[in-house]
């Protein structure tokens, strides 16, 4: 089964999720409707809601509630992107101007808040208190992780444990919450709920590692932002951590950690060194270990088209980048 | 019954609410704990959680859930203040430096998000889906109202209807949600739930009008910010709306609406004119009409110390300022 067919399994339902996301915004907030259109049209693979929907198919979830839950997860993700763009003062995302680039800052912050509230509202449509609690807990994990990064991010290279904790907070926590709540909604036995949570968790870890790898292997046109964008902002990701294991105290990286701003040519020289060092391949290998764990977690679940789709997705997440 | 004794009815429970608000923040987010301490120590009358607690006493609410609900309402309020201070770039609130003044902007935005998530989490502790939905809906109303104000705020004087809608979104919606959800938690019949909602709604309207009046009648030392702070920022509140009914096209106000920045002496001259015009007293009269409606709504409820406390609070809200 190819990845295309994996996502095609829930293709029509994803259309319903988009409709659900566009609906429900109070009519007289015309500006907000435009924002939502802008955000929804600017792409994204809808991987998170697809995972939620697949997780709901292992049992007997109410269809409308499964659409609301998938929309809630994608809306929460969208809201965090809106605020991230303000926090990072990012002007472009996925090649499109950000809300932050076109709106007053205050309005962008408030629009993000509105989307958080709408996400919570959609989660409440499941009428399941456990799901709702997981949802708000996940937002606490995401924000807490970002705060941690702001207060401890600069100045030194994170340990592998710190890196794992950071990408869990940033990405894997919402993947895990999505598959876990999907499983809860479909009324699965607890062991299978935890298996789907594990799957989402490990898939999310791999997904973020590969995203961090793409920051070094992609080119500016494809990334929609400069190569090594994280490194330029003092954010040390897995390829750099692994590179530094064999090449500690690299002078350019030391300068970045000291909040200096090296020339672009110096940055690109480090990128070349990292690419030549094998650190990128080593990072991809670690991502493969996570997808293997994700696939392993699925063994507790009945064999059906959704399980096979999830397995193929785990494969795709790694292979898209190599 | 004086206002002091009205709040004393729930004094011990409010201590529990504060403990609840300080708890639950993940231990390793040390910075966040400090922020919460800072925010909780910087005062506020805890009027919102007191109203929630009183509303829960008309029936048989679970005690721990009533504390969680009151904490959720105050936490939501606190989170909106944190973001408001970023949106307005305010450096001082209640005479204390804001988080915005001492932290990086990005961290302040994320801290607000974290507090929103924690508020949602506390609301979920009620395990009542209706309460949780009201909660997220209220946040949508608050943010939507602020966005409306940003996009339509400058340039012209709002109608009375627009002003009412704005102060409902800004203040009365959370008062109403607090008393309504308190009533739901205590299992009251629907008519009494709606009566307590009405009470909170009208009290909140009066509260905000009086806050807007204080902007003109207070002095800088008492307000902790310049007199006529809203007017200086182009926000036209009730005293100005009523003043303009008899004195349309006031040149200084016209200039403010055109986004010019008059001299302080010109602003203070307008303030004197407004004070002398009777517009302040007329605004207070309108607030009294709202508190009268709030008191009227209470008639559907059994006569008990909590109803009497709520009546005395409605009285206090107006009389504190005149």
C-alpha cells in the first residue's frame, strides 16, 4: 500500500474535517473567517487529523464526533503555528506570508487565542471528559516545552534527553494525543488505547527528527526558509548534536551559542561539514528506530486496512526525506 | 450586610481557590511557577471566583469541583490579562510591572497560552461537558470581541449597542459564564440557572461601565495608569459616548479618532469638560440600571445568605465609584 492510498482511506472524511474547521466561526467576525481561510488554504498535509480518523476506525466511534475530534486536533495545531509565528517573528510559512506578516501583532495573538478556544470547543463536542482533559493537558505540554526552550535554549548544546523531551513537547505530544483520543472515542480496550498512543508518540518523534534533518538536507526553495534556519536561531537539533559528538567545540557553533551572528558563508560551511560528517544519516537512523517502535506498537491492534495504512505512514515519514 | 461580609462568606474557599491555581503547574517549569506567583500576588479582588462559589451554594455542588471551577474562571481571566498586556504593550497593571514588561514577548505569549490550557484543564475537572463548552465558548466571545475592537475600534464613535456588545464580550460574558456554570454544577433547575446567568451578565455590564467611569473620575495614583487611558488609545467608552450626544464633533476627540496624539493638556481639558457635563453621572445611572436588573434576576432564587450577599455585591459595584 502506498502512502497516497493510506491517506486516501480517509480522504473524504478529511474534506468533512476542513468544512468543520471552517464552520462555527461567528458570522460577524468576518476578519476571522478570512484568517481561517488563509490558514486552511496554506497547505499542510493534514497528517494529524488523518491519524485521528484512522484511530477512530478500530472501534465504533460516533462519526460526527470523530470529525469534531480530528478538527479539534488540527485547529489546536493551527493555533500553535499562529502563535509560533508571532514568537519567532516569522513572516513566511510554507512559502506563504504568515498572519504575523500581514496583521497587527495584537490581532494575530488574539486570533490564535480564538483558534485555541475553538479547538477546545470542538474537543468538547466529543462529550468525553477524558478526551477533553487529554486535550488541554497536551496544550500545557506544548507551551511548557516552548517556554523551556526559550529559557534554556541558548548557551549550550542540549543533551539527547533534553532534545527528546523538546521534540516530544513540540510535536509528538499532539500526535500521541490524537491517536489516543481517537482510540478512546472508538471505545477500544485500554491496552489498545495505549498501543495507539504509543504509535502516535513514536511516529511524532520520528516526524520531528526528519523535519530537523530536512532543515539541513533541503534547499531554500523547497523549505520556504533558509537552510539551517534552526541553527541560525540557536536551536540545536539532532544532526548538530550528533555532529558535535565527534567534533566538539566547533567555533562557528560556539559563536551561535554565544548569541553571535556568523556570516551566511560561515553557516553554510558548517552545514557542509555536518552533511559530510555522517551526522544526517545517523539522525535518520534514529528516526527509523522511532518508526520501528511505532510499527511495533501496532501489533497489539487487529489487522485491518487502517493498521496497514498506519504502518505505511510510519515508513513514509522516514523515506520522504532520504 | 456589608460587602466585606459578602466576600467573607466565601473567604476560606477563596484561599482554596488560590492554592488550586498555584498547584498543577509542572514542577520543572520553574519559571512558570514564578510567573503564576507574580500574577496571583499582584492583587485583584477575586470577584469572579467569589461569584462562582456563591452560585454553587444554591444547590448541592461537589466541593472540590466548585473550587476547580472557580479557579478555572480566575485562571482564564488571568490568561486574558497576560495577553491583553502584550496586545496593548502595557508595562504596568494595578501599579505592578506586567509580565510583558519583564519577560521576552514570546515567553509572555506562551505563558498566556499555558494559563489558557491550565484554565481549560481546571474546567475539565468539573467533569461536566456543558460547563466545559460554556467555558470555551466564552473564550471565543472574549477574543472575538477584542478582535472586533481592533478592526473597527478607531475612526468613529461606537453606537450604544456596539458599546454594550463590546463590554459584554470583554467582561460580562465571563461573569455570566461564572454564575451560570456555578449554578449548573450545583444542579439547579434550568430557570434558576438562567437567573444566575442573568445576574452575572448584568453585574458584569455594570462592573465594566463603572471601570470605564473610573478611567475619568480616578486620579493617576489610584488608577496606576494615566487618567482617560482608554480615550488616549482611541477607545471610546460610555462617558464619552454620552458626552458626545450633547457635544458632537468635539475637536480633540475627532483628532484622537483620526489617530492623532493630542498634547496631555488637551486630553485633560476634554476630561474636565466630560466631568463637568454630567456624562459621568449619566453613565453611573446606566450602571445602576444594570445592577437593578441583576438584583431583579435574583428574585427567582431562594432567599439565603448567598442571595443576600449577591444583592449587596451588586450594590457595591456601583457605589465603590461614586
